[in-house]
């Protein structure tokens, strides 16, 4: 687990000083190490590995590489289970790619995986609001407040 934290920390450092390519390389290397050790991982290791995949996926999404980000999230989900963060990342990719119906499916899976994931409720509500579905957006925001009040 500590090894994964080092990859994550090093990548975040590189991002903070503007070295996006170096951060990407570090995260890819970390995920390759995860694949190598996959057979001996316990649950906490899978959670950390999902966190590493989420970080790489968000790096790609924030670099306007939605298709690459989608691939990272899909691979993370297939390897590490239904992490709410990875499902949210997939939903955000679908939004960026203009696929609202698919985004809704991933948003729903994300909030079902973790009802207290405030960002998932909020992002889903924002998408619906931008689509003009104000009643749906209001309901989602209210659900998020009730499910994750703090």
C-alpha cells in the first residue's frame, strides 16, 4: 500500500509543478506495478489501486483526453471493482463525449456504489441542469444533501 502512495504522491508533485507528462508516466508505472502484484492484493490494496487509476483518469480528463480517460476508468473498474470514484470518472467522460444516457447510467452506478459520494450527486445534478432537466437536477441535489449532509 505504501508503494502506491509513493506513486500517487510523486505524480501529484509533478502535476503541481506543471509536469503533466512526467505525472502521467509515474501513474502508468504505478498501475503497471499494480498489475504485476494483482494476485497477492488484499482489499485495501485494491482500494489504493483504484485511487491511483482514478488519479490517472482525472489527469487525462483534465487534459481534454476524454477517450483515454474513459479507457483508464474502464480498466480500473474491471480490475478493482465498482469504485464510486471510478464510476463517477466514467460518467464525467461520457458527459465530455456528449453521451448523456451513458453518463446517467454511470452516475446512477456511482451513487449506488456509495450513497454518500457527494461529488457524484453534485456532478449528476449539474449535468441534468445543463440539459434543462431542472426538476431532475433539483431531486438529485436534494438526494445528495440527504445522503451526504456534511
